[in-house]
C-alpha cells in the first residue's frame, strides 16, 4: 500500500490500518487454527464466539463509554447481522412490518431528505407496503438541501395511523445529515407511540447517539464499520414481538425474516464471516481508541476544518478567489460526506484531476449529482483532511 495516498471514497471505504493488517492475517489463519476466517463454518464454536463477541462490543459502543447502562440496552434491544447491505436493509423494514401494519391499520411514514430515503420510500411502495411520504425536501426546495425544519408535532399530527417514521440520518450522496432536530423527532415519536427507524449506513458510530430514541437502527457495514456484505440491525424487542404475533406476509424472504434470524443467532442461513469478523475488529479498534466519544471529537474537528476552508472560498462570500458552491443548508451539513460544487464543471474536473495527481483520490461526486464529495469517515485521519485543506488553498492561489 502506498501510504502517501489519501483515500476519501464514499463506500466501500478505508479501514483503520491496524484492522486491515489483522484482517489480512486472519484471512490466512484465524486464532492459529490453520484455517482462515472465510473458510470456517459459521456454526463452528469459533464463529459463534465471534458473533457473540461482536454483539457484546456493539452493546459497549452503544453505551457511549458507559454513560448508558448496557443491561438497560440489552433488556430492550436485540441485535442481529444479516447478509446484504443498505438496500436489503431498507427493503426488509417495510416487509417485516407489512402484516403487522395491515392488522393494525397502520402505515410507515417517510421523511425524504436525499437519495437514500427517497429510494427507501419508493422501494417500500413498490413492494406493496402501506407507506406515506411525510416530507420531501426536494419538493420544498427544488433540490435536496436539508430536512424538515418545522414543528414535528405538527407534521406528525397530520397522520394518526403511523406505526413507524423512517429517516436516513446521513444522506451519503447529498451530504445531508440530521442535527439535533432528530432528538425532537424522537421525542414526538415517543409521545405518539410511533417507532423511529433510522438508516445509519453512513454515519453509524461516527458520533454518540441515544439508542433509546430509536425503534430500529439499520446499517450496511461498508463505510464506517467494515466491508460490504453485511447489514446490522438493532431492533426493539417490543417491535420483534409485535411483528411475530402478526406473522409474516408470504413475500418476505426467509433470509430477511427478522424474528427467524434473531431467534437463530443471525445464523438461520450462512452469515458472511469475513465481513462479520471485520466488523468486530473495527469495534475493538474503536473501543481501544477511546470509544465513540473520542471518535466523535476527531470527526467533528475534521468536518469543521474542511467546511471552514470551503466557506472561505464560497461563492456567497467576498473572497476575491471565491470558487466553491455549497448548497446544503448549514444546519444539515454532513460530517461524513462533504458535498460541494465548484463555479463551473470544467473547474470541478480540473480540481479532481489535480487532487488525484497530488495523492487525494475518490473525491468525485456521486454520478447522480456530480460535483465533489469528500468522505471523511472514522478511518480518515485528521492529517488527511489537513493535507486536503492545504491543497484547496493552493488550488485557490492558482485561480
Ligand atoms: N443507505 C445509505 C445511507 C447508503 O449510503 C447506501 C449506499 N451505500 C445504501 C443505503 C445502500 O447500500 P447498499 O449499496 O449496501 O445496498
């Protein structure tokens, strides 16, 4: 590996160096057993121990360095890991709720704040589930710029039949992440006995969350916490009990039957052990490095530094070298995916080309929106962002 290269890919993304080194050894020989992690049976004692240990570490991370009692979390939430990614995650959510919703005359409400929450809503609808859009930022602002800023009590009072409200907490393509307003939404949901469901695929364990705000957390592994192939689910036991009582619709694939998988320690079918073990190595790495509290501090610092330099050259400012267009509202700026445009497409191409030549790779925006996207997940070091900032300054100088 060329260590001078800085990688800012949106996912799959960089892993912490100690993790990739350990993983490469364990691929060849896990625990001195003379066989690799991808070769052992998922039902072996070793694999079962790894699954259990991963779950324990996940609970530890959710405790926010001991500030939340782990036993309280365990009493209320189950954790399981399934084959797949974000798409299997957001498809399985409405399907697992479908029969329960039919029996209760309830629906899923979607807050649409970017490409992934939009896709999640569209897929739920395509699967014939009873879902309703509660808010669509693109319809309000012409393009995705953030999320709902009004009163959640008012928004939710328009619907008295919601079993869940779905959000994508960090929109990876659009660079939109919820701020403290999510707490407000969680509060109103609780008052109304609605479960808050969140796609945390691209910001899980990048900052502290209060697990008790959520009914379901779903996250694909391949950005902050591992490699592709696995989805993690944290689901309130009361939800699992409710949907078990109602039974499943025929269209629910057994591989994505939450209760079946949860009752079988995530091993009803073959759990992919390489991604699962990678997840655990990342969890151990995070815990040893001061947990989420420490990681959050670094992440906030990285994002602040980067937005500062972009603001300095913003077209809305009065710097004579201004060339940066930031469309996401300040309140909802993602701390994981910093998305922006430059004055012209030619300038964007030039920026990407020069950045690559200087060792900064994978900063081209998502093909659906263009522009630039710098993803600064947990494994991206502060120095990488500092170097990129220097590059931005030098680029501005040449204009
Ligand atoms: N949700 C979010 C927030 C995402 O960023 C992505 C893309 N990685 C997905 C869902 C879809 O994930 P996958 O490609 O693993 O199906």
